[in-house]
């Protein structure tokens, strides 16, 4: 009678050893994956650093030198030369210098009565700060008023009001511009609302600037039939 040879069951120690062996193999595999990922990250970081120091930094320096030259021409009173230089820098379109050049070009072109061109460069400007950004939006509105695009001007002045973030020195000024466009449109209800905001939230504005805002408000309400 044959006897079956029974396999001895694994002892607890043997089972642990098998588990450890499997775990070590997995760790070794994971180490390779981690090492590859790490090398990829390092390679990307090196490329970014190389771009910044060897490509981007010289480009920024070059743009700063160009806008410095334009600033000098403006300071010397050579507005037409400065305008052309600002336009060129803005058309290159990058970095802080390019952004500021766009706004400078827009201001000079507006002063020269070139409203379409001024609007083009004002729209290139990226808002970065409350007061200057709000001023840029207001400049767009001024261009649009002169181009008889009153609906678009309303939007621009509203953006200026919003961007100025209730600055007491600037927000009521933009609201006055907005009210005047509403008046030109015959929209006296919204005109009155703009004056009301000035009276309620910026009560010193009229006195400081010699404007009887309450009188303007009353007149707008009468014309609106209120």
C-alpha cells in the first residue's frame, strides 16, 4: 500500500521569508520607477532654469533697456519717437516691459487723437494693479466715447469702477464718466443711479472737485421721471 507523501506545511517563519522576498522585489522595482521619475523631474527643472537664465533673463534685460530708451525720449519731449518705440516694445508683447509699453503707447496715442490706435494698445495692457489697471479701463472708455461706441464705453467705465475697488480718489471719478455717457444715451435712470452712488459713498468728492453732484442727481431723476 503506497503512502502519499504529504508536503509539509510552511512554517510561520518560511511564510514570512516568502513575503519579505516578494516585498523586496517590489521595492526594487519601485526604486527603479522612483529613480526614473526623479531624473525626469530634475531634467525638467534644469530646462526651466536654463530657460530662465540663458533665454528669458537676457530677453527681459533687452526689453527693459528698450523701454528705458523710450522713457528717455519721452522725458526729452520727443513724444513721436517715444510713441513709436513703445509701440514696437508692446508689439513684441512679453514681460513687464511689454505690458507697460502698451499702456504708455495707448496714453500717447490718445493724446495725439489717434483713438483707434490708442484703444488697440490699451486692450493689449494686462491689468496688474488696482489704480493703474482702473485707469487703463477708463482710457479704453475715453477712446470708445470718441469713437462714438457708447455701449462699449459704458462697459469700460464699469470695469474701471470695479477694478478701482472703491478707491475714494478714483472710483467716483469713473462713476462721473459713466453717468455722462448714460446722459448722452438718454438713459437718465442709470445716470441718476451713478450720481446717487457718489453722493452716498463718496460725499466729499463733489466738494473736493467743485462739482454739485446732488444737483446733477436731482436733474437726472427729473429727466428719468422719478
